[in-house]
């Protein structure tokens, strides 16, 4: 049997939530059964309330209201002895109009965020993907309880949170800073790192080792253009400021394929121009002797990875 305390039709007390407007199927859970609410019903604290598709209900208390639309489910908690109301929102859409007081006294909590106010009007939408707060009046403190950050969102702005989305604020005016729960404001690069972690992406960092080789390291990649300044570069970086060899062969090539910033001649090896200054005399020119240095030889920079006096095989001199 439906308890009288759950949905009393008698005059409500000042701290009771009463059904002021109702359309469609809106029920409260009582003694193991969902029971239809009526206009004027008083809802007990902690009672589970559910509205079905196409329904609409407004609960009022003094100047404050809680509005449910469509398929939504909430519980209303009033802290004993204090003016603090908490709406636990499982899913759906809830609109809150809270009386303006000098202390925070009203909050909506979803699986992803908490919206806490002193007095304002705002809407919270939540589903199994995430939650969003839209501020229509005043300021709402939005706590991202998934990633432990917080921001004050103002009129005309929205804040969204999900497991893969750190507190994301958009809308009119200046976007407010995001801080830790301890109140430490986060720099933009710190927020970017949090967003990368949440989305599962990696940040690519360029590292230049001391041996003049350019190497790219990525958390999610095994690629690395590794060269040691002596031919055989990996990758297709176009060579810049290359000089044709004056030694063996025809020395006519002006653009070699140096691998990714290696100071090497590609497959047309010339006198090992890696690791130091120009090698002289031991040219070992490859097929054509057209040694082109890529951006930086062994000593990176627009160095000349040319063998100066290299001889290729049977060639006895220059033309």
C-alpha cells in the first residue's frame, strides 16, 4: 500500500518538495513498486523518481524548482539540519532553479560531474556517454569527478565531461580557468596532457641526440628515422644545401635522399660524411659517386658531406 508520507496530498511543509506541474507518466519508487505521482504529491527524501518518454514534471519548494523532462531518473536528498539539497541524477535531463543565497546550497551530481551553486538556473543532461551542464543564469561550479578538475561556468556557457573528455567548456565570453580540486589553476599544456591521457592519444616529442642524428620518438610508434651520418638514411627527407662531390663519378646530382635529417649520402655513398668534418681521401663512392648530404652531416647543420678527393674504382682524374 502506498505510504501517506511518500505522496501526501495534505499541506506541505516549507522544506518539502511538491509536484506543482505534471504531464504524462511520472512515478516514484515505494515499497518495491513504482507508483504514479499526482499534482500536489509530496515526495519523501531519498525517493527514486522516474519520468518516461513524453512526460514532464516540476517539483517546487519555496522559490526553488526541480524540473524533469522526457526519460529521466533522479533522487532528491536534503541534508538534515542544513539548507543543502542534492539531486542525484542517473540519466536524462534536469533543470534547476535555485534561490540565491550566500552559501552553496544546491547541487546536481551525475556519474561524471557535480554542479554546485549558490543561486542560479541551469540544466544538466546525462547519459551513459557523459554529462553536460548549461548555465542559463548565474554561476555554476562544475566539478569533473572523473578527472578531478573544476571550473566556474557562467551564463551562456556549457561544460561537458565524459570518461574520454576532460572538463570542456564552451560558449560566450571568456572561458574560465580549470583547476584541480585543491584549487591549483592548470596551465594550458597541463590541460592538454590530461586531455591526451583521457582520449588515449600520445604526444609526439622530437629528440635530438648528441651525435647529430635527428630521431623522432613517439609513445605509440616504432618509427624512428635513425641515421649515423654515413649513408643509408631511413626516410625520404629532401636534402638541403647539398654539394655535389668533386671526387669520383660525375658529381652531377644535386638533390639526394637523405634520411630524415641524417648527414648521409643515400645509396650513392661518398666518402662517409658522418660523424665529423669532411672525410678526405677514402671516398668509396657507390654507383654514381653523387654524394649529397642531407640537412646536417655528422655535425648537423648545412654541412658538406662530400668526399673531397674520393676516387671511384678506375677513374684516374677529373674531366
